[in-house]
């Protein structure tokens, strides 16, 4: 997992008046909203006795522990210890661990890393989200390591073999195929064609660090945002668009149907049968024998390693301990 980046945690609409528990980055987290409606993220552990704060409630814009009623403001400071009285002196260590979060593009994002540095922009593609009408979105967690999950987004040449029954007539030859890396942005484009055909199905797949991928296949487009749950699981969010049906009101229905076909059938019934068998669970360059058609995957591995090495070097030079990170 690449540190010092923004990762999507959950859809904004799923965090209301009640605290919400999620596991991301191998950590148990609680999401809630303060008195101004701003999203807050903390480690899901009361510093008093270790109870899950997500079992509590929000009182006057503060998160109240369900066990002894200790209350914490959005910055993590404890502001009330009922058992000690209204005028009690609160120990400096009685503090919940907060994490920097922002809301954008219908998602709550967490910055995972050293937040003392100027924070980068949240990665996104303008072709998706609020800039494009008629989209349909959904999310699920699947039992695949985060790095493996991202790599599957570049893998187009498995399509005729894994999805042949759902997408008949697609060729297996990946040609032409181009891959370019511009900073933290990978751009791939090409065609899947039959061996003796001059043309096939064109596609474009773009990726922005650490986990946002945008796809275009003819009149179908979608964006996928991945986030590690732990070493063995990844949370996936996607928003789909289609231009087969453009009648106002029906466009979103067409997008929703495309989403259902791809996520509930193609990904969960077909892709998952393959990717859950990956050995080892974390990609290893010395074990995998990549070919030309894997150039997108190779570019991602190279960029991932470069950014992880740079972050680790920065931790070493500054003397700051590295955060716990999933693979």
C-alpha cells in the first residue's frame, strides 16, 4: 500500500447521525459527524478502557463512549468524564486518535501517512462523479489483497477466457497496446481483437495513485476506487455510465443495469473465482512471469515500489516511526 495518499473509505451518504464502524488499512475506525455536519474519523477505541466508540452516539456534536459516557470532540480531545464530575481535570493522554478526512465526489477520504506535510489533492477523474449525469454506484468488499485488486484493473486480456459466456465474440489478441506513465498517472489504451481481424474492441484504462481507475469500453465507462480493508480484503466502490440509452430518466436505469451485470455477475461470479486463488496473496516480481500484455500491471508495480521506497526513505531521514501499513 502506498503511504502519504488519500484513500476512499466509504460513501458519504452512509454516514449520518449515528457513528459507523469500518475496517480500513488494517485498523478499526469510526466515522461520525460533528455539530456542523463535518465528517470525522477516529480509531474505534476509547482511550479509557478500549471499548468501541462506534457503539456510542453523538451528543451535542461530540462522540460519547457507550461504556462510561466519556465524550470526545472532533479533534480527539476528551471533554467530559461523567464519573469524575463536571470540573474534573482531564488527563492529557485521555485522547481518541483522529485521522484527517475530507468529503469529495460522494466519498469520505482518509489521508494515510504523515499528515504534517502539505496534503496532496484527492485523486479523481473529471469524466466521472458529479461532472457526469446518469451514473449508478455501488460498493462491496472482496477477499483479495489490495495490490492484487488494483492490478486486476489493468488486466484486460483475461476477458475472453473468464467472461466469454457473458461477453461473446471478443478476441484474445491484445494489439495494439500502449502504456504511458506521467508522474503518478498511468494511461493505457488498445484493442482486443481476433487473431486475423484488423480491428477489435477498443478500450482505455487510466490509473491515479493510490487506487483510482477509470475505464472506457465503447459506450460503457466506469470508475473504480479501491481501499485496503486488511492484508486479505479490499473495499471496492464503482460508479458506472453508459451511452447506449441516452433518454433522460432512462440513462441512469441503463447505467444501473450495467452495474448489476458487471458487479453481481461478472466480478463476483466470474472474476472472483480466479483472483481469490492468487498465490502468493501479495504480488511478487520474482515469481510472476509477466509478458507484453501485462505492461499496465508492470507499470503499476514499478510506480508502487518507487513511491513506497521514497516514503520509507523519508521516514528514515526524519526519524519518524512508520505507520502500520497493510501490504
